[in-house]
C-alpha cells in the first residue's frame, strides 16, 4: 500500500515537473537532489527577491530562508503543484513580510543608495564613458524607483510575469488569488510603469 | 492575429502610442540586472541547514541503524515470549485459595450473639407450629 502511494506520488510528480520529482527524492533523504534544486533555482529566487526588496544583502538573506524552508519542509512535501509555484510562494511571502517589517526605513535608504551593487546592462560599449555610466545609472535608478512605487502585490506580479515569464495561472497560485485578479494587478502595474517610464524611449 | 494587430496599430494612433510606451517599459525593465550573488551563499546555506540538526539528532545519528532494526527485533522477541508463555502454561487452573479477607473472623459483641440465639429459638418454635408431628424437618 505504502509502495503504491509512493509510486502514485512519483508519477504525479513526473507529470507535474522534474523539480517536484527531485524534491520527492530530497524527501527520501537524497541530499544531492537538493543541491541540484539549489543550483537551478538559486539565481531566479535571489533575483526575484532583489527586485522585490531592492537590497542585495536582504535578498540573499531571504533567499537563504527560502531554501532553508524548502529543506525543512521536505518530509511533509507533497507534489500538489509545480515546484516553482511552491518555491515562489515561499519567496513572495518572505519578501512581502520583509517589506512590511522594514518598509519605511529601508526602502528610502536603498533608493538613495547607489551602492546597491546592481550592474547596468551595457548594450553598446563594454567600457562606457563616465557620462554614459552616469546616464545608465540615472536610468536604472528611475526604473528601480518606478518599480518601488508599485504596491507590493502588483510588484510581485510584474516581476514574476516579466522576469520569470510565469503564466497568469501560476502567478495566481503563487499570490493565492484568481487569474482575473492577476490580470487586473498586471494591468494596473503596467499602467503605472508606462506613466513613469514612457519618456525613456 | 499578429498581422491584424499590426494593421490596427498602423491605423490607430492611440493604440500605436500605447504599444510604443509598453515597449519602452519592457526595455527599461530589461536594463535592470541584479547584482552577482555572493560566492559563499551556498556555504552559508548549508551551514544553516547543518545548524538545524538538533543535538538529539547528532547524538542518535550513529545509533540510527540500530534503531531502524530495533523495532522488528523487539516485535519478534515479543512474539517468542508470548508463545513460550502459552506453551508452558499449566493445563488445569490452580486451586482457588481463600483470600485472607475471607478468613478473618469478625469479633462479635455479646448482644449480637444473644440476638442470634433468640432468633434461632424463634425459628425452631415456628417450625414446631408448622409441623407439630416431627421435631426435625424431613429432608
């Protein structure tokens, strides 16, 4: 019976995604599978958190907590949804809590702080002039400020949609809301961003 | 579909402006790259995972293989013990010995003895009245 349940779980995971299968192996005590999951999802999670909280140190701290929670939950893990949905649900939850906890002091600090460590993509020249560097910094700062003005849920929805290329249904599961609510969040968020960033064309 | 949209955009300035602005937003967001991740991220994470392991787990970890086998061994030993007990059990039940409580003779008061004797006398007279032909009741 137990074997059958295990097999059913395994096939369910396989139909869902390979990550869920890896997580089931972690559940059975396979540490190597956890390392594979970490390798695969480390950057997307950290980048998402960085864009949410706009502080590299805080983002890495939160990402540590995300993977720690994943590891801690291994014994109770059930592949009822895509692994990334579960992963980003944890990440979003932690990011929203962090923003609510230290919103007033940290957000202002990091928006005024040029030492956030985020590089600017250099499209035309690998060694830009000082002027070009300053222009790029100003543009980047503007983008960061624009994203920071978005309400937390809108921000999370935009980041998952734009950078993680998630579908509406998956974003809805992460944010625990309906698909139409996600569409509404994205519509309003992009509306705000268009108003703030359209002049950058 | 794409052709239809492009056709509409070429004819509708408002939608053309909307699309251009949205493209600008995408490009602006594309330019925002996050910083490099600390090289010791994984080391710190595994360190924290290791800290999660409690002292009890550390203590019992070497004994885990033993504990894993202990349950079936204990169950088997229990079964053997029950079987031995059932096989060695005597066929007849041991004689019942009166409990100590039942052997205790209560100390009687003289009034109680007197009352009892009177009752017995009354009963004897009563049986004479019922059966006047015999002094003793026939069995």
